[in-house]
C-alpha cells in the first residue's frame, strides 16, 4: 500500500465506524420522534369540535373543488349555491395537500383519515391536483365570491390556513405556489403547517412539527390539525437560484429548476456576471428553502436517487431511506478514493470560484475555497440532513470574532460551510464536530469551470442534478434572497 493510500485508509476506517454510529443515531432519532409525535393530546381533542372549527360551508368547499377540478373558477362561481346570510365562516378553515407517494405508503391512508376529520373537498391529493391549480382556480373562486358580496367567502379566504403532508420537497412545492399570491398582490397569504412524511423533514423540524410520521398517527393527526389552527405564524426566507450554462450541454433538470425562456443580463437584476460567456447560453431558475450544495454530497444524493428510481421497492420509508443513503455514501469514493491522481485534485477549489455579498454591502467579495473541502453547502435552516446541525451553535465570542451573527431561518443570510472527506462528514453528521465555517452571505455567486473535471454535482433541497462543465467557458450559479418571506405555522 502506498503512503498516501495508507494515510487515507486510516481516516476511512474511522469514518466507517462513525458512519455506522450515524445510522444507529438516525434510526433511534426517528423512532423517538415517532413516539413523541403520538402524544395524548390528539385523544383529548373532540373530533366534532375540531370539525366545527375547520370545516367550510358545503357550498364553498364544493365550489372550490369544482373550480380546481375543471380549471374554471368562473363556472364554479356561477353555479355556486350561495346562501351566506345564514352561514358563518369557520373559526379556522383548513386546506390540506397530501403527497400520497410520501411516507412509506402512508399517504393514501392518511388522506382517507383527513377526509373523515374534515371533508373530501378540503383534502387535495398532489398526484391529482397541483398546488398552482389550487391557487389559480380554488382561491380565485373564493375571492370572486367575496367580490360579489359573499361575506362568508370573504371571511373564509381571510382566515384560511394550509397543511402539507409530505417531505421537504413537497412543502417547497406548495410554498412556491403560494408565493405567487405575493407576486400578484393577492393577500393575505395562507400560512402553512406540516405533517412530515419525507426522509429528512428538515423544514418540519425547523418549525417544530417533528421529523417523522408518528406511530399512533390516527390520534396524532387530530393534534396536528389543532396545532395548525392555533399555532403562531413565523417567517421563512426563500432563495432564488439562477444557473447560466453554455448552450448545448444536456441537463436532466430536477423538479426544482425550470428553463428561463427570456433572459437579458442588462435587465435581470438577480444576476450580474462579469466573466466571458459563449454566444449561446441556457438559463435555469428555481427557489429553495433549505439548502443548496455542490460537490460530493450532491454526487451521493444523485447516485441514491438514480438507485431509488431503478429499484423503487427499496424505498420503504424514512428509516430505510436513511440507512440506504448512509450505505450508498460509502460506495461513492468519499471515504476511500483511489489515489491515481494527486489527492489535491479532488478538492472543489479546482473547479469553483466563490463570491459573496455580505449584509448591507453591494460589492461581490471573493472567498477562497479551502483546499480540503469537497462539498460546500449554503444553508438557510438550522436543520440539515435529518435534523443535524452542521453549523453548530457557536458561542457569542466566536461569532463576534468571525463577524457572524446567530443563524435564523428569517435573518436574510445563508450559512456557508464546507465538508471534507467522508470521515469528516460522518463526524459532522453525528455532531461530534461542526462543519468548516466559510462565511455568512446575503447573496452568493459560484463560477464553475472544468479542466480534468467534466461534470459537477449540485443539489437544491434534496433534488440533485449532474451539471456538465467546460474548460473554455464557465457555468454560473447566482443565489439571492426572494424579496418576500413565506409564512409558516409553528407546531410548538
């Protein structure tokens, strides 16, 4: 064994042990959260009283469902059997979106339970109804009825709250649709609560909804509905991502990105690029709420998603996903990479230039990428990778020394940290150490250029993609805060 290989094998062995411990910690954490989610509160909540608080009058919920189903709010308004004089709006009307494909097949059963507690028309299966259709047709139906003098519709629209039963990606999908209400000045914006059905559920954890679907879920659902109508409203930053790439390179886009049909650098205020660009470019945009990353962690995520797509029977639930994910990371060369080249060639510094704008600063500042870092994460939430805290909880003296502030989901800043090899990632994930702090930023610009590397791996809120990169022209990724914040319901 060569000297460099021997040096790498030693931390790899330590990493394997730490990774194994991380799997056990993840499994125990999910089990404990499931037990805590059961509670006794759900059993103490009277079903009929809860139903009275959240159930919309029949004519309203039928009109909304018809508008969404037919994609015609006008027909639903015209045919609505309005009789609001003797009907009052519920105390806290709710609409629930269920991802029936999430939660290890719990989704369909959960949907039936929710329909029993509320009404069929107030529960939407995301496999049948897009949240954008609900915003465009369902909410418009309510608003048009209100404009016609329907006081019950007006009060219902003003008090409306939303619950999303799904993972972080599903929650982000719904939040993105609700964000259109800000854009078109259709306020108020319904705040959103969460029933965690995904694998990581970091958005749910960050707003105290727990990290997994509880065992005694039938009573826990009543608890969640009650918390959704009584919980305080918090704010959440969201971040607009624009990727500018040389045209002609084939990209299998994740759901979180879409192609921009029209783009002009002189007119677009979200992107300012000084570097040389080819004659033809492709531009993509999206919004994220949790994290954006580039490097080895995104490569592991990409491989995991490819495996799950080919063998869907492996995805039996959050705990199984976490165990497979941890095992899969050991096969991607993060722990023990063949030393056919100089180990330094594996660092992100070979392909990445990183620029940031600090708070209240208009100029870009280049931040040197540490040579040992193989993944960089721009984190919005305090939770990451199923409730881990890689940024840690630095003491005030350290924050002052580095020019940092305490991290919050609504502070207008992203925490940028680096992860080195697999052994380092394992210790970070088991919270034995913190990740390598790089910066806090109000905006980020990444310039990615190839060489020996032909591709880079990126991911946004758990949706990874493989990005081809060229030697002669750079790919740019620019991240800026969306000028409005999403409204979240706290599950405390």
